[in-house]
C-alpha cells in the first residue's frame, strides 16, 4: 500500500509502502504513520509526553486515530452530556478517608494491644488493605479522572503512591500507560509480559512449548503460581523495577517522597515491634498487597484474547482489550470486525 509524503523524513514528497515502514521498528530507528504521512521519530520519541515506550509500541505502524475521529468522538460527546465523566466527590472523599482509617487502625492495633500474634496478624491485614486500596485509588487520580486538573490529581497520586506505598508515580504511569496503549498485546503490555514465569491466553502457551527453552513446568502453573508468583511480585520485582526506573531517569522528587514513606514506616513501627519484626511485618504486608494486586489484574486479563500485535485500529484494540468480544461481534458505525 502506498502512503503519503515523507513528512519529517525529507522535505520532498516521497512514497513509502507499509512493508518499508514496518521495518523501522527498532529502538534506534523509529518510523510511524499519521494521517498518511511518514515520520521519523527516532530522536523525538524520548520527548513524547507519555514516554518513549508508549509511542515505541506504535513504531512501524499507522498511529492515526482515524477509526475514532468521527464515531468515537460522537460517542464520547454523548457520554459527557450524560455526565458519565463527572466524578462523584463524595465517593472519592469516603474512599480516601477509608484508606487513611486503614493505616491508622493498623498502627493503633499494635500500639494498644501489643505485638502478640493476634494483634500482629490483624495489623498486617489492615496495613495490607491500606496498601492495596491506596494503589487502586491512585489509579483514578493517575488518569486525571477525579478533579480533571493535572496539578490536583497528580498531588493525590503522589500522596497515595509515593507517600503511602513508597512507589514512584512516574514508574507506575510508565508501566500503566503502556498497558492502555496496547492492552493484552504480548511483548508490549507489561501486564501480560509473563512468559518467563506464567503463560496466559491461547497463543503464549503454544509458543513457549514449541520453543522448548522453558525450564518451568507450565502444566503445573496453577499449583505453583499462587504460592510463588504473587509473593515475589511486589517484595522483589516491585522494588527492583521501581528503584531502577527512578535512578536511571533521575527522578529525584519521586525518590525523595519514597524515602519519606520509608522513614515514616520505620518511625511508626520500629518502636512497637523492634527492627527484626518490623522487617517481617514489611515483608508480610507486601505479600498481601502483591497477592491482592496479582489476582485482581490477572483475573481481568486471563479471559481476554492475548496475542501478538496485529496492528488493530485503536478503537478495536481497546474494545478487544477490555470487553469480552469475539470475532462475530460488531458495533455499527464503530467496529466492523
């Protein structure tokens, strides 16, 4: 298929084929198509507002939003008029309040009832709930879905993720935006980038078996994953990738707030538990938080179609990523499968 002029590639009108464009999908050689024009974004991609990874998932492809230009914008306008994007501030206020209450109860349980086994376990469960709910609430602020104001939503995202959990909001957005850019796409959606430890969908298990390179008994993954997967996700992977992201990108504000969280945690719990049991407590609530996150996210992904990137139009990709559609479904004017 022929395409329009080369855009940034040169100042003269040049014709490129999709096959030629598709070859430029490497980290140091990035082309994409917008409105029929071919752009070399190799140098610019690092300045992309959503991150180089997000735009990088579309290199070698047509990134035009032509599939949503008319019908989807009309649909969105209808949703706005119906008030579907209007946040319920009472709901979010109560949600935020119950997060604060979980943290206070976790500490007061140990402070008033001592560090025996029952108070310890109750406190760990409360703190694990505090951690998990902080993450889920921060998700909405991260999407600017509460105040629709970048400064306010980002402030609460930093409070919930960095100050409450010791995580980098920039790291979380970096991962999560990729998920929304290419939901359930193998090798691009971080939520299903699991083939080293867990195979999901219909395509990944077959490819892993045919490669004969795996050392894990995936036929038994339903037995070992509940024990080892969630318990290692946050305590190990969470810390490694989060801090690596912060240091490699020199995110000193994120790092400062993350350090403040750790100081706050130690200041509250070392006096009542001592250093040794505080570390045990830390590991225990991270495991609870990890299991909570793993089961919720994977329960959402596993029923969906998980496959390689076949360059679906943006709207169709989103529908297949979040709604259980099959190949016989269609939405008049929006989706022609």
